[in-house]
């Protein structure tokens, strides 16, 4: 190897090194929001790593909006993870993540704060529409990305971002505690109409009055059953009453623990511990257990008590 070539190599290595170690303090001073949308979901890390929570913040926007780098740094990932477009930027010891995003910068690109790195795609569930999920990590620890912005910049988002998030969380908590449900939290697991509602009814098989602890939804044999919200499969079981039964744990919403239960399926395609996305197909409608024909029985458990599922969708 010539002396010249080693010098070039050495220069390249030192450039990469310099880029990789953007001084954290300086970078933080120059943080900008990755887009101008309102914060509709705040940072809410789970108590345990396996529980669901929210390891970033959601900014409300529209599909196709430009996403900019929050701080100067180097793109260390630009591609898809589990079917979602993701960009990760390294800022020395901090890393920021942006998803779901169509990346417009290749890995290795040095970007400045405010430089366009991609366009927002659909796919991240949030209150009110399409959101960018913005995350911040130091080693394995998730941090609140809003902490990067100084007061003036937080005010640039919506004037009252923090207050609105507080309000939303409070509203969710009170709506749930009042037993009124929370429209929009769950989507319908099958599109069919409600046949039998939640509440006291004459049981169709036993001819006695008892609590119908969910809703019966019209559906054809073999129709797909979709997860009502993102979560983790808590249990897949079979008993003579429920037939094939599935429980999905959606974690805490506004301080309340939400679980959805699906019954009478021919079977489920997910297993205990699996993570599921909203609207992901988890099984097929059937008539197993105490059932008089193909339909989906769907229950909602809030803090361990049955609640009317119709209060949770629009
Ligand atoms: Zn999010
Ligand atoms: Zn039922």
C-alpha cells in the first residue's frame, strides 16, 4: 500500500469518527421537532420491558409529510423493520428513530438538524389520524424525545402541546374509570353488525337470564378475525363454553388495563407472547363451544371487569 493511500484511508476514518461523535450537548441545543404536528401521544414507557407502553412520542400529521432530522448526526439505518419504514440517526451517544417513514437518505449520510430524511407513511396508530413515532435512545434506554427541545421549540409544536397531552391522558383515564368506554381505542374485529348486545339477556341455549359479557358480531364461517388494537397475546385456550378463545393484552391506557377476548373461532394463527398490530388477522370465525352458529363473541375487560365493547369503537 502506498503512503498516499494510507493517508487517504486515515483521513476517511477520522472523518467518520468525527461524524459519529457529534458532541451531544451542542447537538441537543440545536434539536428541532421532526415535523410540525401536534403531540397526540406522549412518552409512556412500560414498567417492564415485555409490557406494552409507548417508547416515544407521536406527532400528528398527514401521509407524505416531510420528516426532518431532529439533530445533526449520521444515518445508521434506513430501511424496513417488521414491514415498517424506519430511519435511525446516531448523534454520538444518543440515537433518534423515526417511523413509519419512507427513507430519502442512505445509510452513512451526515445530516444537519432540520434536513429532510424521509416522508411519513401510514401505519402508526394514533389519536386523530396518521402519526410519526419519534423515539430517542441512549444505549438500551428509551428517553423522552421532547426533552431534546427547549421550551421555545416545544411551543413551536402546538402552543400547548404538553397541556394537550396531559388533557388527553386525563380524559382517557376519566372516560375509562366512568365505565363509558373510550371511542376510537378499539377497531371492530369483524365488520359485521352487532347481533346480541352487552348486558343481561335470556341465554339462547340455557333459557336463563344472565350477563352477556360481550357482543356477538355477525360473521361468516372462516371470516378473518382481526386484533382490535395493538398488543400482546396473553392466552390462547379452549373450553367447552368459549370454544377456541383468545385474549390480547393491550397494556395500560390512561392508567387502566385493557384486554380484549375473542370466542368461538375455528382457531387462531397467533401464540401466547406474540405481538400483534391493530387489524392484524389473528384467527378465523367459527362456531366452537356454546354457540348456535358461526359468529364472533367479543369481550372487553377493563381492569379485570367486563365493559361494553360498543363504547370503545366509533
Ligand atoms: Zn408511537
Ligand atoms: Zn356472545
